[in-house]
């Protein structure tokens, strides 16, 4: 559950999602003066950004990079390297 905040920020850093909204931007606390109109505006802005051509372009670039990777082969390579490293330390 706690990694949601990390991944929301990471997606924003990658340019494939809007900046994560904070709770206070959508739900007023007793001391806040946020209005329903302001909360709706923040949500509308985030949705508009998420649907923008720039976000779509960034997502397409990342998807192409991911599609060219062989994750299983890379994982096997890393495991072999780790095992070899451990064996050399023991031997």
C-alpha cells in the first residue's frame, strides 16, 4: 500500500502521468478554505494533463523501450553473476 506514493511520483517523473494530487487538494480539512470548485479544478487539470499528447508520446517511448527488453534473460544473467560472485568469495 505504501509504494503507491512512490510509484505515483515515479510516473510523474517519467512524464506519463500528472503530478499526484494531495489529499488537501481534494478534501478540505476543518481549517482549509478549499472549495468544491477548486477541488474540481485540480482534478480536471490532472485529467486533462493525463490525456495530453505529451503524456501519450512519453508513454509510447517508454513502451517501445520496454518491448525491446528481454527481462527473463536479464534476470538469469543477474542471478548467474550473483551466484558466481558468491562462489568466488567462498572459494
